């Protein structure tokens, strides 16, 4: 049960971080669309690329946690 609690907490923490990344990503995309200079837009594109990479890693970890939780639930119902 302790492992399951840890996984749930990590998942909730990752969800919170994902919401923050979503806001930052929206800001970067807004700067790309409405940038006032080529340098400003390029910086926003770099930010977007970095944020998408971080979001991809975060979502991959979230899917892994979901899989672990499913396995734990499945093994708990067998006993």
C-alpha cells in the first residue's frame, strides 16, 4: 500500500507540474505568434521546443506510473 500511495502522490505532483508547463507553453506560442522581432520569436521557438521536450518526458513518466498502479491493483485483486 505504501508504494501505491507514493505513486499516487508522484502522479499528482506531475499533474501539477504539467499544468505549469501547459501555461508556459501557451505563453511561448503566444510570443511566437505575436512577437515583435525575429530574435524574440526565435527565443520563443527555442522555449517552445524545450517545453515540449520536458512535457513529453513528464507524460511518459505519468503513463509509467499509471501502468504501475494498474499492476498493483491487479495483483491486489488476485489475493
